C-alpha cells in the first residue's frame, strides 16, 4: 500500500498529506531547527530516501540519505504584515500544489511569518507513502510538545558506521528474495484476514450484518453519478477550512444517538447537497459516495510508520432534506458496514493485490491516468482523532490545526477532519480546475452543521480552554 502511493502519483494527483497550523506568537526559526535536529533520531524515516529497486524486481526501499541536511526541509517565508487569512490560504495552496522531490526525504515544513496578531503559521507536507493519518498524529506528538516548557529530548545514540554498499550480485539476490518475501507476506496477510472473517461468521450478529451489506456490493462497484467537482483536474490545489466546537459535535452525537463521525458525514453530505443545488444539479434520487478511510492500526502499532488502513464506501442519499433522517441513515449504514466487517473484507482485496509482482503493480500505476472520466467515489472524507490538550512549538501554543488530504483522479474535493484541543477542524482540499469555488462548499458546511445542531436541540457551546500543567514534561493539561 505504501508503494502504491508512489506508483499512482501524478502531477495532477499528488500524494502528500499535510496541514496548516497556527501558533500564538512568533516561533524563533533557528531555535526550532536546532530542536528538530536534536529530535531527528526519534524519527529515522525522516532521514531516509526512496530508492527504486535497481532490477525492478521489488518495491522501492528506504535508504539513509547520504546528503541529508535539515535546512533542505525546513524553510522560512514572510508575508507583508499584517498578513490575512486569505493570503495564508493562497500561499498554502501554492505550497501544496507541486509533487515532492524524491531525491530527498519526503517531508518539509514552511514557517510563515508576518500574520496578523504576530502569529506564526506552519505549513507541513509529508508523502502518504510514509504515514497515514493516525501515524501522522503520532509523529506530531514528537515534533511538538505538550508543555511550553518541555523536558529535553533523549540524547542521540552513538552513530553506527554505515554498512558497505552491496555489490551488484548481492543486490540482484536481495531483489529476488525481497520480492518473494513480499509476496509471501501478502499471501499470509490474506490468509490471516480470511481466517479472522471466518471466525467472525460464527457470531449470529456478524452473519446478519454481512447479509445486510452484501446487497451493497453490486452498486458500490459501479461508477458514481458525477457531482460538480467530479471532473478533470489541473493539479493546482487550494485548502480552505472550517472550525467547530468539538463539545457541540459530541452533544449532537449524544442527542441523536450515534458517533462523532456520523455528525461529520451528516454535516458534509448536507453541504454537498447545498453545493450541488447551487450549481443547478437536481439531488432527487442522487447519492454522494464517500471514501471513508478506516484505521486498522492496533494499540501495539501506534507510532509505527506506513499505512495500516482500509476504507468504507459510504453512499448517502442527497435528497434526504431532514438532517435527523440523514443522520440516522448514515448511522445505520456505517454501523452495518462495521458489523459486517466490510473494511476488513476490502482489506483482503488489498492484500491479494499485494501478491502481484511489484513490477506489475508499478506498471499499473504508470499506465493510470489522473483524469479518469468516471470515478468510483465522489469525494474522500477522513476523520482523525487528535490530542484534546494544547500542544506547543518552542513555547508557542498551537491554536489551530487544519488538515490537508490529497485529491485527484476526478475527485476534485476532499475533506479532512481533525479534532484538537476541544475543537473540530475541517480542511477542504480542492483542485482549482475541478472546483474553482471551494469557498462556497466551506460556507455550505457551516450552514449544514448549524442546521443539524439546531434540529438536534443543542445550544452553542464554547470550547473549554485548556492549558498545560506547571512544570516540565509532557502534561495531560488542565482546564483554565
């Protein structure tokens, strides 16, 4: 799966994830670089480059970058003060647009100074082949601190001598054996997944749920009915954002009896219906098919890099005008999919695809086109839980975190959601050719969420402000 993000990447469909973070105050740039230098040994992958197999027999590998230089990854940018949110949005879109340079480790950070109020923005990118959403949050906890006065990082270990470069004969055998081992690993993964599903079928409730979702499969493999943002893209990106109270989302969840993700999908589908109607599209009988990534990461795999995800293909009727009816539909649909182990079933297909020889997978990626006429999904929506206490960079509090999700392959809009410090942050990514007016979707999302809040009988709730506990170390925080 990690390698597939490299194989299928195009300039019209870049495959990095990222975020725009806002900090209260000016972060001293040189001090931050020194702090990162002291922590780099905690994330060795950030000092490795992608190296293609010389014989094209196996997947690319991670190798130490012999020319690693932290200054090639952390940059300083200046807006003319006082820089506005609109200027930051424009700049962030320019930074998220290009593909990442594969000649160096696939991450970078841009500090933006000159924002109104003396604030600092951090625009970060990391290639999806390195992390998924959950492991990305785990990495965030290494780069940032839970206290404005953190304990010093653990000392760097003694530098081990680099192993000698293997000769061509050794590399050929490594390629052959590596490809065989990869195929065997994926076959074992498929067999283990099949065994787990078989064991799950011994439970009556699982069998009943699987029968419910089995009728979904024929429809879900058909191309979607295109929405206004489903079309050819240019690769130019724009990120806009919404901010909501996390307490309000939890209150809506409690009032209607579901999950926070049900709240998110209800608000999002309501916004899409509004957006489609604005563009003259009838929503009668129309559906929104959302690709919802689902983490398969177990507790003992927290902090591990790479991708451990499957997806749920959630199809939502756009003509359900009553938000409560839409919420209950989504709740029942996603609950049945989870109980019916749909994500695990789709992961079986992913594991089976991994049995294919790496050269064939790479060829499939090379032959793919980013501007397919009819996508399988209308949009992607990923919801990642983050820390509910404040985080800091060089003593400056992070007061907002807007996530970025890649789009492409005729999916011109994506929505990433991150809960952090009692807020729910939405990042709407758009390809500016496929969706030149993503700001309208942002406005529709506000309208949809507040309508759902009113229908659920939830009063506005101000987020509880948290602060770090006194003293050094990583505190859990306390209310202010």
